[in-house]
C-alpha cells in the first residue's frame, strides 16, 4: 500500500511530462500562425454579421488539424532530429513522449479537427484542413530528404489556412480568397530560405535536401528570395482592385513589400548569417503588418 501511494506522484509527473511533450509537438508558435491566418480568412470572408461561434469552431478545427500534422511530421523525422543540434531536445528524440503516444495523438487530433469542421462548419473547410495535413505529412515531410522543391510544398501547406477560414465563413472560395493564398504562399519562400541558410549546417547533418545543400554558395537562396519577394508585390496589391482592401492598405503593402525585397536583396548580395537573420525577422514583421492593414482598411 505505501509503495502504491508513493507511485502516484511519479505517475502524475510522468503524465504531466507526456502532456507537456505533446503540447510541444503541436508547435504552438506555428499553430498560432494557423489560428491567426485562418482568423483573417474568416473575418474577410464573412458577411456583415460575424458568427463568433462558427468562427471559433473553424479556428479550433484548423488548429487541431495543424497540431496533428506537426506531430506526425516529428514522428516521421525522429531519427533525423536525433542528428541535428537544434532538434535533439524535442519530445520524441529526448524520450519524453513515446512513438506510440505521438502517433495516436497525431491521428486523433487530425480526425478531431476534420470532424469538428465537417459537422459544425462545412465540408469545404473540413476537406481543406484535411488536405493541409495530408500534404504536410505525406508529401512535404518525405520530400525534405529528396528535393529542395519541398519548400514549395511546405508553402502550399502554410497558405491553405486562410482558405479554411474563408470557406468556414462563406462556404465557397472567391478570387479574393485566392489572393490571400497567394500572399501566404509567396511570403513563405523567403521566410523558409532565410531559416534554411542560417541553419544550413544543421540541415546538412540531418540529411535534408534544402536549397542551401543544392547551392552551398548561397546565390540560389538569395536569388529565389528576391524573385519571390518581387512576385509578392503585385499579388499583395491585387487585394485593392478586387475590393478586399482600400488605398491605405495599398500604400502600406507597397512600402512593406519594398522593404521585404530589400532584405532579400541583402541576402543575395552578402549571403551571410546576419543577412539571413534580418530577412527572417523582416518576414516576421511583414506578414502581421500586412494582414493587419487588410483588417483595418476594408472596403465592405
């Protein structure tokens, strides 16, 4: 009896450690971006009357699907995470979460997200959320070891959440919704390239086929960053003629886009870790500022 009593705190600590590990595997910062962009999509796609309950269900469903995708991604990549300095302390490599726990949690949260969206919101939003999870786990994750094109697939996954939000609000996707998709897609390429460049040694140890491995000089990383930032300019400005935002947004989008492009050009010119970090930080400032302008300067 005393030994059973003494074991309860240990079991409680073990459960708490596992729960904390599963939360970490959900990648809260990345999931918060899914919540943010899904929320922007819902807001912009909604009519005059904002249904807060439906919006909450849409965001929760999208977040659950993203949580499952992030978890299964780490489940697949556990052997590679063991090789990289920055990922060795993750829950699976460190043993804080077992392989079986991660697998069950990943599938359960994906299914829960899909079911919530399908039953409470609509089938289009549910299927878009499922598409994100399938692309991320079944295509993006294995492609990271085979081709630098994984960056493009990853960008598609990251650009779908605003469509989930828009579909949750409107039940359909308009041209303006696809402009949101384009903004998120194009923004992610320079963002990813910056991360890839200053973590290039770690990615090489993990065996990932990133752009920095294809071209160790950094010229390709910088050149692609500039190209995608330039492409982002007209796509972001298209929100105004499509009636999604007004002139204040257009002016801000132009200034933000030029600044983002300048940071990408600096990476192409210098190819230094410092230039990559500045581009990364610039990307973190660019997106929320641009989306805030969309919300603050609506045309409807």
